[in-house]
């Protein structure tokens, strides 16, 4: 007997769906019986879903935050609408971190499942062709089923940008927070170190926060200055609602000389939001990075935003 296995992929497409069947054909020729036997094996039932991860950038100044809400213009809404046009089916996306009204992202990570077969290039360029100019997909990657944009994340990184000048900005008015009082970034950096580590951040969460616990682990917190721009970079395992903006507000109170650096420690230990400073505006806040286990190969892009040099 002579065996000659062949593997064929047959694509069947209808107006509603695309099915991928992998059929193993084994042709056996029996010399004694002089017949051909066609054997059909490995014929998986059902549609195979692919999990796709995308890196997304957006200017949040014209959006009511990330999360889809009836009657409101949100980032999730426009992204799902664009992806559904590419896939020609329903798409539901999950993000690494939900941003508030007016908050931006240079490296938001999302994932979704889809039965339709599309190339990564098609997902990226197809979505971008349907998205408004203030939202874009930067990269894409097929992921294993156990990847989750939110729950697989090890940490998130935010960057808060303050334009510290007596003259208000014209071109970057929705991209930075303007503070006309002179700020001492060195005292802000000193104060920021009291917030490192695993702590109860009740004093820095909003009254609307729905998190089950106020405990968070801040891995890194740094305040730097370049010219008129002051940057607060903070990395943690996760964040509470308004946590970064409330931290920025406290640090600006220290930088302006209203409060001493060690006052921040007192605010943290008090576990009382009323003892903190005013919540800083959303305009200068960016989600700039999300880290995952190496096995997923998530691209670590420049934190940005583009008007800054790599820092």
C-alpha cells in the first residue's frame, strides 16, 4: 500500500459568515484491489474564534470617557462601530483601563473575539478608515484565548502633564493642564515618594469609585520638569477612580508652596478624601502604557504624547 497524505484548507464564505475547515485527505492505493480510498479526517465542528489585541491612541477631549453610555459620545462606542464595519458582525471590546471624560491615551490596549478571519493589517487599516481623526489603532496582534486586556495586565502607567507658565497655552489647551502659579517640581518629587508602595488610597479616590478595595500598589512615581512642562509619571498595578488626578492635585498644592512635602503622608494615612486637594483637571492626563507577561508579546510603544521627546 502506498500512502500519500494531503492537507487542504477549504474556505466557504456566505453573506453572513466565513468558515474555515481543515480537511486531511489520505489517498490509499491498494495494489491487490486496484481501488482508491478517499479518507476524510479531522473535520472540526463549529467556528473558531480569534482573539485580537489592538493598541489604541486617542484624544479624549471630545469624548464622555471610555465606557459606552446610551446617548453619549464615547471612545468605546466609536471603536466598536469601526471594528463592526470591518468584521461585518457584532464586536464587543474590553480595555486595559477605562479613562474618564477628557482623558487621553497613547497606549490603550483592547481585545475582542471574532469568528471572521481578517489579517492584522486589515484590522488596523480597516478600523482606521472608519474611525474619527482623534482615534487611531497603532498596532495589532492575534492572542491566545487566555489573554485579557484588563485582567492579564501587570501594571498601568499614567502621565500627567502640567504647563507651568503665567501665560495660558493656545495650541495645547486641551492637551495639558495649565497652572499659572510657579511650581517647584523638586518639592513635588519629594512629596511623591510618600505615596510609593502598597497602601490604602481612600484619600485619593472619588466618592463615585466602585472598586471593592482602596488598596493599590504604586510601583513608581516621578516628577520631572523640562522647560515649562512638568510631568508626573506614575505606575501601579491598578488605579482607583480619579486617583491620578487627586494625586496630581495634592502634588501641585505642595509645588505651589501651599503645603509642605510631608503633608502628603498625612493625607494618605488619614484615609479621608476631604483632607486632600482639589481634583486636578482631566486635560493633562494620559494613559501611556500597560505591561503584560512576556508570553503575550504586547508591544511597548513610546509613551508620548507626540509633542514630548521620549522620556
